[in-house]
């Protein structure tokens, strides 16, 4: 399997290259040059398989010849071995035709673990083959950083340094990062905002000498391997509810459009998916697009669902490329226009195509809180603010003919104790394996918003580990 750029000006690459590179050289996103297709018989043959085995089979065509199937199967098995639920991605029935799929049973209690746990192991495998090392640097406002740290901690060929805004993440989120004491993990609290952290990371990548010396790499949500590793749970839900002999629909709380794009990919591969609901908070650019072809940037407003406080959903570019019949020139022009003007002029034909599958939905904080309370009262289910928006969206846009709707549950409610308590009067407890989170030792440094200071901290981390390994 080869990968091409959505902007058409970068050479095709294999899975291993795409994994390490993240972004294509022309600034575009990698997509498979052809979509794999599974027949109904192929899907049926996966019914009842353990999650890791099924995941390896779904991902295999994307990996192609880059990694042997035995290795991929071992990686998928190990990635999910320590999850806190034997079903890995359990379905909970909320109403006759409404289900919740819990994606939060990984080490950091958020759905990012589903892909990151696979990614860390893929990195190790590919880097061992190439006898290389990388240094992952990233900025986080919460969930992504901790999932990346958990995925990379203790890996032989990866160092990871995560920047977070000092005092501006929740205590659970900070401690999930800073209590991982593996020698290849570093945490920097920047005296500044999340945007300052992001600018520092961008500046490190822009410093080409530093970048090549440190072998900088990223695991952000545009990495194709993350999308590929998110397809299997849609397959798991669909098979459990009767696919391929019965269609299903999904509702996905959406920020960077990665999770819902994986659902679209499953559909593109032949899974009978009748509808995809894109659920947003007050940052509703995707809902406005789907409703009236208005893709225009507004200021990001903070909400109860911070992982969806996004205006530019980077993975949308992959869908746009498909909506435009894979016309890379048109995609590039549109994306650059969007960057310059804050408005994306999507042709009506492409917009109608999007609307034939995707439905938009938005819910403000008051509505989110009401939905958390309603759900708790109706069936005793505690859904975090992100997931509550997805469930509200599923209820607002029911399918016809009893097609089951599955709402993705993307975080454990204990990650958002204040919002949960306000809505329900109950403070959800951390699961037993995390109950000691507040008693663990922490390690992080506080640095000013200063590139040189951050770069020397990265150098120190990398220097320590390469010397130790030499
Ligand atoms: C990251 C995240 C999302 C958004 O997922 P995307 O793939 O960016 O659309 C939703 N909910 C939670 C809890 C998240 O951490």
C-alpha cells in the first residue's frame, strides 16, 4: 500500500515512512492511494474475534508490506492487553436502538489511547528495523499529551517531551503526564498558554538544524497510523449489532475530525454505515458547514468539552480530497484559501456529497449539562461532557427503520469531575488502577516561554538517553 498527499506535490510513501513523517512534504495529509475493500464474507469472518486480532486484520491492508502480519498482530495484541475492560470497547445499551461504545478503558481513560497504544509500538518496531531513534515533541492542553506519553514511556528508541501550559490543565490531566517517571519521558510546564506551547513546538520544527540533530517527530492527530488504528472499533460495534447483514449509524463527538474520519473510512471499506453524526460544542464550524455550506472560522470559545474546542479540524482535508474526487490541485487551493481568508469555498456538489452521509449537530454548555443530567436520570449512565454531546446528537437525529445508532464515548467521566458533579451531584471515582494518581510522585520542569530554554531541556533529555544506550 502506498500513500499519496492530499495536495499532490509530495512523492508516494509506504506505511512506515508515513508513520514517521506524519505530514507530507507539501504540507498535505497522507491518504492511501486506493481504499481496501472487505466483502460481506470478510466481515462475517471477523465476528467474535478477540479485539486485537480483529484490529490487526482490519489494519493489515493499510500496513501493506511495510510490517509483517505476525508483527502487526503481536503489536495489536499487546496494545490492548492492559485495558481495564475485557471487551476492550464495550457497548452499553441506552435505549432500544441507541448504544454507547466506551473507548476509554485505556491507560489515560480517553479514546486517544486506542490509537496511541498501537502507534508507540509501531514506532519501536520501525525504528529498530532502521536502527534509528526519534524525539517526539508535542504541545497539549490535556488528553493528547498523556496518551502519547503512556504510549512512548519506556520504549527503547523514542524520547518524548511534552509541553503543557503551566497551571492551565486539569490536575488529573497534569498528573497523568507528570507521574510517568520513565527515563525517556520529559514534561515541561510553560509559563504561558496552550498557543504559546504550540508555537514553541512549531519553532523547534522550524529550526532545521535542531530538528535533524534531535530527529524530531510528532504523533499528532494528522498521523495516518492514528486514523488506521481507529477504524477497528467501528468494525467491532457494527459486527456486534448485526453487520454486514444490518446497517449501523454512528455519532461521534468531533474536534480534529480524526475519529469520525475513521468511521467514514470503515464505510468506504464496505462496512454498512448508514449515517455519521458529527457532534460539536459551541465551536460549531463543522455543523455550520453541513447545515448550510458555511465553513468559516470563528474565535475558539472555551467549553465544558475542551478536546472539541477547535475551529480548524485538520483531518477534514482528507474528507475534502475525497469529496473533490481526489483532485489534489483543487484540495490544495481550497485549503490555502481557507488558511488565508478563514473561509473555505466548497463547491455545492461536494457539499451535497458530504450531506448524504454526514449530519451536523451542536450543543452549548447548558445543553451539555442538561444531557448529562437527563442521561443519568434516565438510565443511570454517567457520560463525560464530550460523550454527552455525541449521545444528545444521536437522540436528535434518529435513524429510520430501527438502524441502531452507536454514540462514541470518548472519555471516562472521572476526567471531568467538576462538570459531572455540577450536573448530577455525583463525583465519579477514578477506576481502581488509577485511584492512587494523586499520591504518585511527579516530575516536570517549569520554564519561561522561551525557545532556547525549551531546546536545551530537549537536548538534555535526548543526551541522557543516547549516552545511556551507547
Ligand atoms: C480528542 C478528543 C475528541 C475529538 O476527537 P477528534 O478525533 O479530534 O475529532 C473528543 N473527545 C475527547 C474526550 C477527546 O479527547
